[in-house]
C-alpha cells in the first residue's frame, strides 16, 4: 500500500496523549498520518505478553549499556532517540522442593537463570531484609506463609514524564488449580494455598503465562475524572471493559484493634529502624455500605468518618477551586476552625477537629486520600472530593482498572481515529525533517476545507517515503534523548511480581482486584513523601491460580527498584 504524499498532520508516537490528539484531528476532518517506531501501540501504556516483555527488557538493558549517540535534533529520530528505561532485569527463583526434572538437576534453592537477561538476583538478595524498615513506616508484616515458592520478578525504572518498567524481585508459590466460584460462595474465607502444590519451573511458568498481558505502566482511573468523561463523550467505551478495584488493603498498626484478626508473629527486634512486630493486613472499607459493615472501626469512629466524608461531599467544585486562594472571601463556606488547619497536616485536623483516633486518621490519610502522612488539609480536600464523586458513578467503587490492560485505552482512541480515515504505520520513524519554502499566504485554513492549509515541512520516513505536511508532532518518548533527559525531574520505579497466592487471601473472590498503599523503608539519611502502591490482579487464565502484582513509586532521582522494593517484597512474600 502506497502512502499519500501529503497529510495535514503527522504524529509520531501512539501513546495516550498522541492518540487523543490524533482522534481529535481526525474527527474534525483533518488528514492524519500516525506513526510509531515500535511495532506496537500505546507507548508507555503498552502491554506485552509475558515472553515478549522478557525479550523487551533484554532489549532495553542492551540499549542502556550501549554508547549514546551525539545526535540531538530532529534530523534523524532513528539515531537520536534512545530508550529511557533504566535498571531493567528479570529473574526466576525456585526454592520449592520439586523433582529434578523440573529444574534440570539443579538444587531447588538455586536460581533458575532467565535466558533473557544475565543480571539475575541471587537467592540472598530476594530473601534478605525481612526485618528492616524505618521507624516512620508503622507497617507490620504479613502472617507466615508456606515455605514452598517460586519467584519471577520482572522490573524496570522510568521517568515520570515517560515512565517505564524497573528491576525488582517477586515470587511464585506453587498451588493447584483455582477453586471454583461456588467454593468461594460456600466458604468466603477459603484459602488459595491449601491445595496440593503444583510443580513450577521457568518453562512451565512461561507456558502457562504465554497469553498474559503485562502493562509497562499500570494506570488506575477514578470513575469521575476527565479521562472517563473523554471516553464517554467520544464513545470509545464501546472498545473497552473495566473492572472496579474492590479491595483496598493496608497494614494494621495496632493489630489488637482488629476483632477478626489472624494470628500474628512477634519480633525480637526493638530497633526503631526495623519492621514492626505485628504482621497483618486489613481490608479498608471503600464504599459507604462497607464503612458501616466493617469491624475494624468502632461505632464512634464510624460516625466521625462518615461525618467528615459528608462534609467533604458538601463542598462545591467552586469551594475546592477557591482553596488555592488565600483571601477569606474565597473561602466563605469554610468555618474559621477549618481555615486555620488548611496548611497544617491532615492528621492534625482529623484528630483535633474531627475526633479521629490515631488508627482511624492513619487509615483515612493513607487509604482514602492515597497520600503520605505529611499531606495538608488544603491538598487533601480535592482528593476526597474526587473520591466521593467517583463513588456510585459506574458502581459502588471509585477506582477502575482496564480489564485487558492499559494499552486498550490508547488503542481505543486509535480505533476511533481509523474510522475517520487516520492512517497508521507502525515500525516507522522519521529520518529527516526538511523545512519547505514559505508559501507566502496565510496558514489559517478556509472554514470549509483543510486542503488549503500550506505544507511547511517535508518528512522523510525510515521506509523511504517523503511526506509533505502542515503540522508535525513528536511525543516525548520519540523525541531526541538529549532533549528529554535534562527535563526529567522525577522517575518512576516499577516492579512486576507473579505469585500463586494473594497477599490477602481472606474473603477473596475470583475477580477481586486489590490495592495496597505502602510506605517504603528508606534508609535513615533519606526521606520521601511519596507513597508506593501495589496493585494485585488475578490471572484469568484457566487452571493457573496466579496473581500479578504491579508495584510503583515516584522518585526524585534514579534508583534501582530492587533496593527500593526488596524489603517490602520480603515481608509480603517471605517464607514462614
């Protein structure tokens, strides 16, 4: 198929932003050529099959270690654009007592080396650090789990402006096939790890997960958000399917508060820089009905929490917008006592003005505002307003997850663009940009036609075509690396873990998606106000009974995610 020699616009990159722009231009009657240097859609929101992700991480690691080109302009994007992924690695770890046939005669506690990358973690790296944390992380560890496990971490680091996967460690615990839905209904507390263990190996894992899609950059969506509004208005939801995040988990600081707690392990360490002794996770209520049914809060604290949330819901969008103003007139709907706490930590306001105890205020700040303890009331109120407005918009839960991966969202806009004659070409990039002579007339097109728009640029593609265009847009991911790196001030550390049991198997239903906010154990000389998150999704492949856990945190500087996530991974997936 031959491409036309002229387009109104050429867009390089098929990420979410570029796909929305392409859809908007196509709908308004412009001719658009949408290209990408990769052979897949989505940019940083792309999803890969499990074997493909392993191969892609090897490619990213190879590009990171290769010499960087000195080209720093648009003359040849194929030469000036390099991967911005850092510290990419994958590893398979088997410590289950399994037959030699599954491990090629290796000892069961030996690393089963991944053929896709040489920098694998040693068993000591994966299993160490189980009792180490900072004093500010009042996060207990989990109850002991059975010792048989297989670990398969795949990870990477990326910039926030253009995030990417990062290196870390995870583990897989052998188990039999998943219980039927009837068994969950008959016994809601059915444990996922009580069946005879399945014998896992690197080969069997790849075979079981060869159709599993894994996201480079997972993205949760509030039901009441500009993204949902855009999808509804453009009707791209016909291509999409979502599932709610139905379980919000947190570490219990005081396990004695729980009326239905499980047995907990004790710790012999009293150092303030070690992880707390009580190791338990609790399920935080999300919907209004769950607040009244939960047993982790007393009746008085439930009333305080509901009263605070109702007050947040009573604030109008204009009141929330006026929070950025310091004039008293702009905040006339707030009480003087509330205004006095606007720039103070939210925890202080909840305890001093709303009667929250320390346990309830911790849960409210971490799990409902999804923020660290240092957030102020002024910054927290818009988050609570968004949370409440998202409840019951498309269901009882405020957070949504794309059922078939985040890559479906940009692809949905691409499908709509194609309906309006947008042309797509993958695995092509720009080799040269030539500025054409000024045509000498106005660049404003006629109201009834876009063909009068002057062609100001000639773009030479890597496939040899030369296309004349009026507008040329390049995504950050496809821009010269020498341009992008100096503008990056935050990085996104990522880890992908695969496990054969849920981190919280109690009351688990087959389609539950769980979110766990985390405060990572930073060294004493480091401090961070950023929360980390763990998103656990069940693998919907027949007879696998596996779970994918995405972990991420925004960092001010480039960090190896194995060091960031290692201690907390050891707590969540540690041996008995």
